[in-house]
């Protein structure tokens, strides 16, 4: 059974801290990874 989550109205604007994202990526460099997929709304995809 597939389940889908929808973006909540309470999350209209999400702020990303690029320094934290880069630091997190650095910690995971070389770590084992598992491919995933995620369906995003067109607006959110453009913002990212």
C-alpha cells in the first residue's frame, strides 16, 4: 500500500542554512548511501 504525505499549510516558508547542509554533507562523504526518491511539489523544487 502506497502512502503519500502532503506539505502542511503550516510550512509555507522553509529557511535552509547552507553552512549546516555543507557540514552535514562533509560528515557523510564516503559513507554508504542508499538511493531514494521523493516526490516534491513544483514550487518547492524550484525553490531548492
